[in-house]
């Protein structure tokens, strides 16, 4: 037999839930982090109730004072959470009711359904702003390394094979482009979150004369011109979890980008490349092999990407078969979201720290980029400028590469006779193609890795990240 009901919905029940059910169904262990948003929503709701005459100004002020006191206790770690009260909302409301008699009126014209929807939209706006700043921190670290190493050349790769030479800065700026798209995605999620759900009730609104626009203004759910934005369908308001999915998707894609950056750094820091030295503070050693320096921060960034993708998949599976409107399954929507926020944030901070501490090995970069085969495509372009169709030029240069391999010499060490024997369009100046700085200077189209383009992009990023 369950204990007498103590919950707010207990009037319908002769007995309260079994202890096992209380353990199974509680969410306050994870949704207590919504307390600041819950208090903000309750204060706005109380102000609206006073505005429309459903409570008095004195009652409103008492409720506000009680909520402020409770939030102060929560932030000081002095508030006692009770799992028997299920969630953050009921814990705060019960504590408030014990202190402020008028709090019994606070839930007028409100359901936990629109209450939690409001809390979560406030959370998403906050979380997106925090992650945008965290990502910007990583971007600034990348920009600083690009600026500090703007003269360093490295091989670019396709299929993990040396392809063409680029400035290291150009490669780092490619990572910046990825992360800036992530930052924009969080801005888009925040914009989607900027619609006030309060007033939707359990799923069909209320018969009481509330003012949804008043509440929206009070909570900052306004457009660029200060006009209130409220959700337009009460059923969709309660059932909608698109924001959860969009936020988790943005975190998952951010994780993918972190993982790809991390993989480049892992390769670059290996003995086979040794383009960079990772900072000791973000590496560990081996318990057996004393010489080891393992790129743990980067490997964990790869691993966290899987976790972020898992959170997204959890949410997609959670909502795929749910009928409108609210179902208790949706209680499970918060842990994946909170975890995605926490993990994405620390990943951004770890990436920033790892990148900031990088030491670029200019000698190893120079050694790798000296490979004349990196300019084989430039040699084909040389023939094109002399009137040879590109397909013929491509074939001819392929034959030149094969000849060099047969003779076990570098591409630019072949004789004039060697290359003229392959195609008559080769002139005495063919070997000038293998001047690296000359080759890069010719790549000055928009988005290319030429020195003037790199300088222009560095200037652009300085403005973007100022």
C-alpha cells in the first residue's frame, strides 16, 4: 500500500506512489539545474497574474520575494531537494508555499507542461550563448596560431596522401570556417527558442483572462523590435521537442568538427609527421613505456563526438512514435540535452587549450613541403599555359612522375631531355615551376592559399572574432 498522497495532483488518488515508483519517476536529480529558469518563469507568471487581476500586487510581491530567497538558497547550496516531489518545479513550489501563503495561487492558469517548456526555452537561449562564446574561444586560439605561423608551409592532403602545398595558416583557417558554422547554428537554435510557451497550459490553454504577450515581454521572448513572440498552437507547444533535437544536432555536428580537428592534430604530432608538438598539459604518458607522450585531449575529443551523436540519437528515438501532446516519456528528454551542453562546452575549452599550447615544428614542415611531387599539378598548369589541353597535360605529367620514379630521382631532378622526350611543349623554364613561393603566389583567387589571400582572411577573422 502506498503512502498518503503528498503531491500536487494527489486529490484524485487514495494513496501516493510506491517508493520504487518514486525512485523510478523522479527527475529532480537532473532537472534541478533548471532552478534559475524556473524561478524566472514563475516570477513572470506571477507578475502577469497580478497584471490581469487574478492575484493582488501584494501577493505578487510576496511570491517574488519568496522565489528570490529560494533561489539564493539553491545557489548557496543550502536548499534541500526532495525526490518525493518529483521535479524541480514541485520542489520550488512546495518550498514557496510553506513560506508564502499566496503561493497557492501561483499555479493559476499554468501547467507543468507549459512551465517546463518555458524553462527549457530559457535554458536553450542561455546554453546557446554559452556555447557560442566557448566556440569563439577555440576560434581565437586557432587564429592566434595561424597568425604566429603565417609563413609556414605544409603539404595539404587528400586520401591522407600528400597533395598540394598550402600555408599552415590556410589549413587552420579551414578549421575556423567549420567552427564558425557551428557558432551560427547555435544562433539559429537560440532564435528558434525565442518563443514563449507560457499560456499553453496542459495542452488547451485556459479559460482565465491571461496575457501571454505580457509574460513573453517579461521573460525576454521578443523580436529585434521588442515585439513579444508567443507560440501559436497550444498542442504543438506542449508536444514540440524540435528544439531539443536541433540543439543536440548542433552539438553533435560541433563534436564531429572537433573530432576531425583532433585527428589532424594526432597525425601531425606523431613521429611520422611531427609537424607540431602538443602541450604537455593536455597529454599523458604510458604506465609502462616511459618515452610515450599520448595525445589524450585529442583522442578524447574524438571519443566525445560519439557521445554527442548518441545523445542526438536518443532524442530522435524518444520522440519518433509519440502521439500529441504530452507523454511521460518526454521526461527523458533532458539528460541527453544537459549532457550535450556540458560535453560540448568542455570540448571547446579543451580544444582551445590544446591549440593555444601547440608548438609548430618549422623544420619538419619545411622538410615535408620540399617534396617536388606536391607541384605536379602546377607542372600540368604550366603545359596548359603553353596551349596543351589539360587532359593531355595531365597525362604527360603523369608520365614525367613515372620517369622520375623509374630513375629514383626527385621530379625536378629530371633533365630537359627527359621531359621533352615526353612532351615537346616543355621548355627550358619548366623547372621554375618547383619554386614553392612562386607556386603559392599564383594562388590568389578568392578562397585560395596564396599569401595575399591568407593575409586577407586573417584580417577578416580578426574582425569576426574581435
